[in-house]
């Protein structure tokens, strides 16, 4: 996998460490240098999902990512507003936080799982259960 990484001022909305810009196939996202969570501006999550090896930017451990699911009351790293709790409609076990104006945050391992939909997703969703989504 080839990508460029550069430090910049965006802070992780979960652990508040610095994030690095990762560019893969012309799409630049932000990855936390501590928890390895991923920030996707606007439609970058779908653009990267469409790229054959786009999942390679998600280098974090999914088990560690699950630990961060309990930290769901977070603010958008772009505007500072509280983010909405959401889940992927096709893979309900993938929980992420969404800023309708700027993008979304996925914990380590979630994007890799999001990219590869499979029959196992139904079982994962049963084990993890539904997310308690608070209406804005």
C-alpha cells in the first residue's frame, strides 16, 4: 500500500490526540495517531469504500476500536458541535458518529469492516445489538 502521511492540527474527537492526514488514491482522510480512529470529511467514506484496497488506511485493531464505542458523546473536530450517534443501516454493528455538516468518525477497524459486507455481519449485529441513537 502506498500513501502519504502528514501531521496537521485536527484533534481526534475521541481521545483528543493529534491526527495525521493519510492520502490514498487521491483521497485524504485523517487518522488518529493514538487510537487509530478515522475522520472522513463529507463523502470520503464512500469514495474510499469504492477503491479496491481503500481499507488499507484502517490500520487500527478492531478490538481496541470496540473499546472506544463507549466514548460516543463527542464533538465534531471541524465545528465543535455535538455529533449524532449513528449506525450503518446494512451493518448495524458498525457504530459511528456523524456531523451532518462536516463528516463522520469511525473507530479503529470499523472502516475495514464497513468496506467488506458479508453474511457474518448479521451475526456481528446480533452480538453487538442495536445502538441507542439519540434523536437530535
